C-alpha cells in the first residue's frame, strides 16, 4: 500500500477552532492555477486555436470534459455569486439555446477526431430552466457532434433546483443521459430560507432525491452553505440531521462569502442577521463532527463523500483532480466550456467566454468563439499548478515525483516557500521532509492557506511587496 493511500485512510480531518481563527484570511479556492483573476484580455480566440492545435499533436488521445453554462433563473437567491439572468421570459432561453448550439458545433469542429467525452456538466443559473424538449434538443445536438463514453464509463451531471422540477422530470433527465445530479438545498431552516429568498420545503427536496434514487442516478449531491443570515449552530444541527437522514452520496458545504460590492443580489441581505465569525466556525466544526460520525469522508475544501463514492475512491488511489466544477475523478480530461462566462482548460491554457448575452451573440454572429480572456501557462505556472493540485486533492506530494516531472531541484527552486512552510510546520499544519511534503490532519482545513505559499501571483497583506490595495480582498475567507 502506498504512502498516499495510507495517509488518506488513517488520518481524518481534525478541527482546531483556535488555529482556524488565527489563520482566517482571504484567499483563492484554487479551482485553477493561475486563478481566474490572472486571466488577461490579451489571450484571445487565436491563442485558443493554438492550444487546440498543440493538443492535436501532443494529446489527441486524451478524453474531454464538456461544461455548458445555462444562466437563467426564475427567481434570485440573495446569496448567489454565479453569473445568472433572472427572468420569467422563457423565450430568452430558446434564443440562447440556438446560439449555444452554434458554439458547440464550432468547438466540435476544432476537436474533430479527438472528441471522446467522458464527462459532461450542466451548470448555471438553473439548467432545468430549459424545458424537457429543449434539453432533449441540446443532448441530441451534443451527441451529433461529440462521441460519448458509455453510461457506465462516463460522468454526466446536472445541477437541479428542487423547486423547479417534479419527480417525473427527474426520470426524464435520467433518460436524457444524466447519471449524476446535484441538488441545491443550502439550508432546511425556514427562517434562513426566507432571509435568502429561497423557500424550499424539506418534503419537496426529499421527493426529488427519492426520484433520483428510483431512476438509477449513480451519484446524488446536496449543496449546503454555512454563514447565511439567521443561521446558528442549532439551525445547522437541524439541517445536518435531515441531510444525514437523506443520505446523499456527496455533500458540498460551502462557506458563504458576503461580497455585496461584487454581487448585487447580496445587497438585499441584512448584514445584521449574518452569523459572526465564531458562530461560523462553530457551524463548520459541527458539520465536520456530524458528517464524520455518519461515515462521510472529508475529501477536501468543502466536500464530503461516502467511502464508496467515486470521489473517495479516487482520492485513496491518488486520482483525484480539482477544476472549475470542484473535485473530479477525470484528471486527464481537457475542459471544453460553452456558454456565457464559461471557463475551459485545454492543454497549457485557460480561457473564459464573454459574460453578457449581447457580447456572446455578437461574437458568434461573427463566426468566432466568444472567448474574452484567458492565459497560456508558463513552465513555472504548470509546476505550481501541479503542486497546488496535489496538495488540494491528496494533502501531500512526493518531492522526487515533482523533480522527475519538472527540470528543477525542489529545495533550490522553492527555497523561500520552504522557509514559509517551516513556519507552518511549527504550528503542526505540515510536515516537510527530504522526500515528502504532507499536510497534517489539522492542516487540512486550512489547505488554501498552505497552497497560497506556492502562489507566486498572490500578494499578501503586510508583505514588503504589498501595495495599498492588495489582490487578496477579491477572494473569500479561507475558513
């Protein structure tokens, strides 16, 4: 058994409130490295074409992951930080779908001959804002332009608002080819739901979860958020009890980031009703305790999974990966992203589409992919991406493996980073040796802080290089 597998099985996460309180700061979530704030408008359509051409010569056998962004919602949830369009004019979705299909066809032409899809994710917004007929049309279009792995070999997921679907529609989604489903819940407490404009009775959510089981979905995820208005340890305990009884395969427990200067819907939240920092920590500790006691494995960041779930298995086997959709089992898949604001990752590049419908339609009318910005990774970027990915997913890395993959001597290249890590080692967060860099059980909850050591773009407050306004406030709190 490998060093990695032993650590994953024998070292559950450890909650240390005092430590977390001292280490709380703003920082990236590392769904990519470099992070999206480093993307530049100097990267455009031609750079993306170059990345695809490089893939054709060096990685044509790799599978693809498709991400489609459906931005429409029927109502606004006040906490939401997603790129969305709140409207009840369903004809807007029909118009958008026509353009989305054009973008899909353009992407498919670029990937001709190397277009096997093993992962598909529909996110939003609310993907089920589209009707059954529209999703039928979209899925048929995808299958005309790409080759899909079998249902057993592929992961085909969709995000669902339980308020917007019926149990019968869940059966239809399974027939349409989806085998994974994620249910937005956030909190079962009615006062919390009213405070964020998302009233969602437990019975309604449970009916959708039961339908997903009945129709053979391979994995069911529930999204929760802690830090919302009206929440406290008691309301969180009640919600956790209901979630554990429902027994989803995965649970995502997100920390609410209140950034009303960036996200207008959050301005409707009464800040006086938000829980304070110590209450948020108490809710996190309670969740870790209750979910662990119920048998869930802490995957990392904000994700928990049953031990037999593919995420937990992938972590034990060293195959876990992290991308813009969170944790994934498909580390070798390039991401082809379609729709407004969608972010893709092809080879040594990231790219993001334009963020408004007007710009999206205008680019496609010019027969151009609607890419607005992105980045081509340097060797240093690729090296640090690899290190951050290993730490985020496996909580450790082999120094020898890094040196074999990149033309560096670890100790020399990362001399300043190792000095910072030794300070973290004094707090019992990491162990730094000649062969391994390992995160301790109590360090796992501050993995973002640890990864920030390797982020060469990040300017931390108080550092000699920090300007009056640093980059850090654009990120959410690490705890």
